[in-house]
C-alpha cells in the first residue's frame, strides 16, 4: 500500500498544520510509503512550511479543481486521495476508505451522514446529487464531500481533467460511472467549521456547479432520454442567467 494525500486549502492557515499532524499519524499507521501534499490555492493568509508535508502554491486563486490537479499530477503513489483543509473532516476516516480500496474499490468516497452545515447548504447538496443521478446516473448521495481516495489507474483513465471549480469531483465520478468502475460510498464524520468562511454556496460557485452539470463536454456521459436532455438544458439557462448576475458583482 502506498498513498498520496492532497490537502486542498484556501485561507486555511490556522487549520492546515493541525490537520497535517493528524494525517501524518493516520498514514503512519497504514503504510511506510506515503506523502502529504498541501496545495495552497492563492490564499490571502500565509501557510508556513509544515513538517512532514510538501507545499505547492498557486500565485492566484484558480479554483479547487485546479488545486486538485496540481496535487494529483505532483503525486507519486498508487492510491491518491484528498481532504479539505478546513479541518471539518476526520483524517482517521482514510482508514475506512483505504479498506475499501484494498477490497477492490476504485473510488472510495466519504458521505457526511451527520453534516455540520446550515440547512441551505444541505438542501443545495441534496438537489445537486439528485441532478447528478437523474442526468448522469451516478450513485453517490454526497458527490462533493471533501474526503476521497482513488486508485491511480482510475485518475489516469479520467484524464484530461478540465474542471477548475468544485465540479472536478463530479467530473471524475461521471467518467468512472460511464466506464463501469467500482465506486463505493463510506459514512464519515463531519465537524463544524472553526475558522474562516465556506465558499461552497457563493453565487459564483453555484454558477460553476450548474454550468458543469449542463456542459457539452459531458453530453456523451448523460443518460439517454428527454428528462436528462431537458434538465441539462434548463440548468444551462440558469447558469447563463447567473453568469450575467455574477458579472455585476464586485
């Protein structure tokens, strides 16, 4: 077993060192062959050098999908995972995800059973997962959870990855589902955010997620039929309208 874990962070300087320390303890219990890659996506705060981790920096904020690509393409081991840097997820849950890959899964995805977020975020997540299932037939109940583990072979097969925003999760899942890869979902812990502000339901992020659902790149992956076609068209119109709105935002 060899594992590369990517820590995705944006303005998480207060939480990332704590997370990396815990992550190092967990990975040490699993294998002698691991690495921790911290990808700083153009944060306004400064993440100093952290023991037991390699820091990769973007000069400007490029999006969480771009940050994942940077980490994934710099990784070297057979299993590649990621975790959000806000410390809302428990690094210990990588033990559960690793057990699933050891038994033949190619994607082990965390599912937040007791999600420590506002009702509005939980509702948006539920709607997004419903659209993912109806349009692309994907099986997950929590597509965008911030802790996952993939086989290297699966990620290589999913290339080229093009999503810069949070839709990168969905992009990998859509491609894996179409290819008949083995995908499992694992219940994981989720804790309230202690520092900073979540960006998941900002107008721009919502626009990007809707645009991702309707993007022509994924047309060949969509379910056949009028329902799938109609939903993609409707979401495309909504995304276009949100683009007009967000262009006026400061």
